């Protein structure tokens, strides 16, 4: 009977451990706190089962060598864990923590080009989620079975800033009825023009966050690599639009539990479940999110606070810098860079600079630009439309006319973007509002000129002259000013005449002989002087005489 009892207890313990492992899927790794706690809890359970089987009294428990052995091992593991935590902490390893991230100083106008309007991400994650839900609501054949996941990873796709998220099963029952085919689509939202697509796949995704049992992506990754400690999982698509899961593998550089960075990356095909592991320096170019924004922020905080040791960061706080509350993303050179402001630890209401960190390579640049904090910029933007009670999104840092500029979207109570604002980082009283990005930029440039931040560019174009009869004429209104557009015989160029500058243009008719003095431009030439009728004829005649005289000579 004793042998059977031992066998039953052993089987029970094995089953219990198996259930725990399958449900909790902990990493079997010396650097994982979960591993240490699991071992200690497992030993406690074994000790309790042993005491229950032996039915000892208090005296026997105290004298039992087996109980003492269990207790000694548990205490030993606990002490090792505590010492490991202590010797892995910034208290002892401040210099090592401070050097985890290499930070270079950059020049903003050189590193960050002015973006065209179709490359500026106008939406934040909440607005993207709202658009995704609306798109799902319009798909009658799918909305009853699936819903949009809340991941919405921001990536670069074919040179455009987009957010992508997979669908997920609407319930456990919907999983049972659809799991054989998998999840058929994902949502892709262009952050610049706000277009929303439901991208249908040839084969459904069978490894997602909403799948169950072995097809759950977290469990699938754990069984593929039992010892890997995974960081924040992200959903991405490659240049062909195929869906993948990007799973960074944590690397601990200081002691047992300290100095977290990324050492490897596991890329898992969401359709087939095939995985491939890359060293962090060899990750494919199309991957955008290896280092999470939170990890990058933590690493820069170590860099900024621990220059003179741990105790300086707590007590005198000399030369200590920290990131501001919040971050955003900027698309540069086909990579996604995390942006956040940098301020003094002493808590003043201004930034001393800002940081751009590459989420694929961890390349980090610091820019010394004193100015308003993001929260101040948001308040300034909201103040311009306080009667409408719009809410500002966290700013995006842009290069506008060579000036570091906060770009802010203003949303109504329904979460829809209604207006845009640009706030100068260094002079945050300069705030421009517009119903469109182009209008906002025009208003912003005018304010920069008005406040002496920017000088009006000198027009170095040379004036040229042409004569001929008008073959086409059209009228338009730009920014409240009337303009006439002329085309002349034997010329494919278009000539722009502002009525405010040359009122006589309203006398022009088709077939009219004119002499136009203009400055050449890319699309439309700007007219500076216009001679009509007899004046034009006289000028044309005198030009002919001059040419003939020159030929005779």
C-alpha cells in the first residue's frame, strides 16, 4: 500500500506541475523570477505533502531531517534570489546601467527631414482603434464572428506609416466554429490619409492571441523555445503583406535579473506557425519593432539619471535627466523611431531636449533643444479651441521650416480628429490651428515670419519676358485672392497673374496681344508685369526692330 500511495502522490504532483506549466507557460531560465518562485513553491508543496503523509506532531516536525532539508533548500534559494536581486540592481551597478544605452548627440535639422503631408502620421492609437471598429461594423459577413484586436502596432509599410492589427474571435464558441479556417483578415490603417482596409488572406491565421490550447501564440512560442524570456510581442506585416508575430527575447546584462535589453528576436508566421530566430543585429529590414517604447524609455532614464551614481540620482540629483510622461513615433528612413521629451529631474516645466530611439536597432540620438514640455504644448493647442472643448493628442515632433515643432491632432468627444495644431518647441506661444495639415502649416509659417523666428526667403529668380496672343484664360480664387491663368501662342507654360497686383488683367480676352514679364517656377510662372494691347504691340515691334538691327550688324 505504501508503494501505491507514493506512486499516486508522484503522479498527482506531476499532473499538477504539468497543468501549471501548460496554463502559466513560464520560461525555464535562471534569469526568470518565475522559475525561482516556482521551484520554491514546488518544494513547499512537497514538504506539505510529506508532512500530511507522515502525520507528525510538532516535536517530530522540529526533529525531522527531511523537513529541515526542505526548509534549508527553500531558505537557501530565497537568500540566493534576494542576493541576486540586490547585486543586479542599479544601487550597486549604476555605471553598468548607465552604459546600457549608447546615446549620441544629433543635429535636428540634419537628422530629421521635413516630411511631406502623405508621410505624417495623423492618428493616435485610440483613433486608429475607432476607425478599425467602424470598418468591422461595415463587414456584415464577418462582424458576427470576429472583432478587431486592440494591438494596432505602428510600422512602416512600403514607405508609409500604418497601424496593423489582426482580427480575433468574438467568443470561445466562435473559435470552435471558425478555428479550422483560422482568422481570415487583418486591419491596415494608413496613418497619413486615414484610409482603412480589411486585408483578406489566402489562408487564415491560426496562431494568434485569441486562439486557444497549442495554437495560442504565447503558448506556441513557449513550446518552441522553453528557455526564452520573451519581451513585448508585436504584430507586423512584411513588404508582401504577410502577417508575422515579432517576439523579442530578453537579455540580462547585469547579474541574474538586471540590465534588460534584447539579445535575440523570434519571428513567427501567423498563418503557418513557423518560427525563425535571429540575433538582434541581423533582424530583417522590414521588421520595425524589436525594442518596445517602454524599454527604450527605461534605458534612457538609466542613462540620464545615473551619470554620477545611484545615490546622486536620489539625493542631490546633479545633472540628472529623465524622459517626460508619454511618447510617440516618427517614421525616418524606413524605420520607426520612438520620440519622447527630456526634462530635468528637479521638475521644472520645460524640456531641455528630446530623444529619438530606433525601435529596430536601439540607435539613440539626443537633441539639445530647450522648450515647452509636451503637456504645455497640448494645453496651448487646446487653449486655441477652448470654446470647442477639443482634446489634444500626445504631440508628434516634426521639422517644419527648419524649426522643431510639436504637431498635435485635436479630437472631439467622439474621438474623431477635427483640427490640427502646430506649436513651436522653443516659443510655445506660437500656435497655429488649421482644419487641414496644409492649412495649419501655412498659418504656422505666417506666424514664424510675423514673430521673427523665420525670415522671408529672398526671391533670386531672374525676370524674363515673352510676347504673344492669349490662347487660353482661366480664373480661380486662392486664399481669398483672385488669380488669372494665361497661356500664350507658341508656349506650353502657364502664367499666374494676381488681380491684387495687376488689376489690368481683368481686361484680357482670348486673342489679346500681351507682353508678360514673369519669374519662372516649377508648375506655374509668376507674372510681375503685364502689357496689353497697343503697349504690347509697340513693345513687340521694338523688339523686332532690335533683333533685325542686331542681325544686320
